[in-house]
C-alpha cells in the first residue's frame, strides 16, 4: 500500500466490514500459514508456474515478492474500498506484463488469464480458512462460513475471473478442485519454485524470512491432501503431521495479540505489517458503511484512485 493511501483517512469499511468472517480470518496469524500454502499451490497451474519462472521475482527477492502479495490480499479484505480497488487495478496492470509461452503445452500464457486468476483466488481464500480451522480458533459456524464464501465471491470482482465461476460453499470448492485436478501438473520449474517457497535458502532470501518459511513448512504441508503432497514431492510422515499441530496452535495463541502480530510482521513482511497495523487501529471511517466494488468503480473511475506500490 502506498504511503499516500496509508496517510489518507479511512473512507469506509471496505467490502466486508466489522464482524465479517473475512476481517477475522485474514487478520489472524494463521493467515501467514495459509498464504504459504496458497503460493505453493499456485504452481500446480502450469501457466502460473511458467509466469513465476519467467519473471523470477521469487528468486531475486523472495521476501519482498511474497510480502507484496500478502499485503494485497489483506488490503482487499480489510482496507476501504478505494484503497483495495486501486491496489487491485495496479496489480492487474503489473500482471498484464507477465506473458509468454508455457513450455509444457507450447501455448501462450498470461498471468491475468481468468482461469489462472480463479485458481489463485480459490486456493488463497480456501487456504487461509483451512489453516484458521486447523491451527486457530477452529471451524466457523454454518452461518459464518456461508458468509465467508459470499465474501470470497465479492473479492473476486477485483480480479479477472468471473464472479459467477467462484465456488460459493465448501461443497462447491470440492467440486472445483475435482474439476481442475486433471489440468493440474508439475514440472522441474514448478517443483523448484514450490520447494523454494517452502524452504527458502538462507543465502538467497533474507535470513529471517528464510527461517520463517522453514519453520512454517511442516504446518503448511500437514494441511494438504495426499495427492498434492505426492504431486509436489514434499510429503512428510503422518507422525509429523500429528506432532506439529499442537505446537502450531500454541504458537498461534501467543501470536494472536495485536502487539505480537504486528511485531512479527515488521520483521517477516513489513508491508503487510503496515496494512495490519492500520486495520487494528479500528479507526472510524468517514462513511461508516460497507461498500461494493461496483459502487467504488462508479465513484472513482480508473485513473482517479490513489496510486499504489506493489
């Protein structure tokens, strides 16, 4: 998020608002685990794997690249409408430059392709919920979960995928994964990226970020189904799955205080830390209501919104 946006008064409650499942789940410490999970899963889409490999951002600046992406998701979930939409538009502009030839199929890829954007969106929102359930407070109520998936559909309006294609329940998420599974695959470049994100080398990434990725990796892997572990080549013993859960839950309880969360993020992901810090201020917006992406687009046409740094 740009300094200009950070210093501007909050205009509204954004797309979800106080008491929403999105505010609760995306601002929880378990979102860090969920985020590692989602960026690893992105690479099962061969077109996204090609885009990441060709851009090579995760290798030149893994901490910065992932910090900016997590800051985007947290901004969409918690910031006011204009800030979230401006950041989304900027990100789509950046992604428009990520085009090339996917080497497995020989077809052209684009990071803004609706099918790839849908995979990013669904794996992101599903992953943070999964980790919240496993390592945080536990499952949402039936009413909260239904609202969460409704909010997931709203957030998809900020990307190139069709909102009508976004799953609207856990059952529909399962159906989506079953539908896309035959199209998922791995490759040498995808495997390199997934293992790099799970256990970032200390020599290539910032030492603190590299340490964090390695500490979180067993918890991330423990949330994945067997077929994903096998395909990605990063399976681990079931005993480790069982042993890691209580330790992670204890760490999450310690890290759940606002002070501990913001302190940790300033070290691991400083841009995300700034977004969370502002969210936790709980400042009264100029217009204390929830807005829609369509409303914000009408009020602030493209080019008139606050410029963002991603």
